[in-house]
């Protein structure tokens, strides 16, 4: 019974740690997939750049850094949405239908980008 309890405790501690450290691994896999695609299409310059990026990720990537950078992107996107909303509000006061439509489209695009960012882990 002690062995089962010890094993369960070890798994309880190790599984979240493994999941938490997988963000950099996921990023490495993503870059490796891009390398494979570039190699299949004989894009040597792209392969070279991606290999450099992969070595940088392997050398310097931390999950906390990825999470912080991702949160910063989300914050910037929210600021852009606020700016787009202000532009739209000003344009509505002027009443120009064409400009209103353009501003609404830009706002919708910014909101879509935010949604996409929020769905990603990093």
C-alpha cells in the first residue's frame, strides 16, 4: 500500500511539471515541422533561418518567458482594439458610412486576432 501511495504522489507531482515544461517542447516541434516543410520545398534560406531559431529556442527558451511574451502580445492587442474602437467612435460622430465600414472591419480584424492569441498557449 505504501508503494502505491508513493507512486501516486510521485505521479501527482511529476505530471503537472511535465505539462508545464512542454511549451518550449511544443515550440521546438513547431519549428522542426517548418524546417521539414522548407526542406521538402528546397527552401534552403528558410531552413537556415529556422535552424538558427531552433538552436536559439533550445538554448534560451523557458516556459515562463514564453508565457510572459504571450501575455504581452495579448495586452498589446487589447490596446489596439481600444484604439480601433476610439477611431470607430470618432468616425461614427462624423457620419461617413464608407469610413465607418472600414473602421468596423479593422476593429473586427483586431478582435479576431485577439481571439486567436487567447486560444494559443504561447
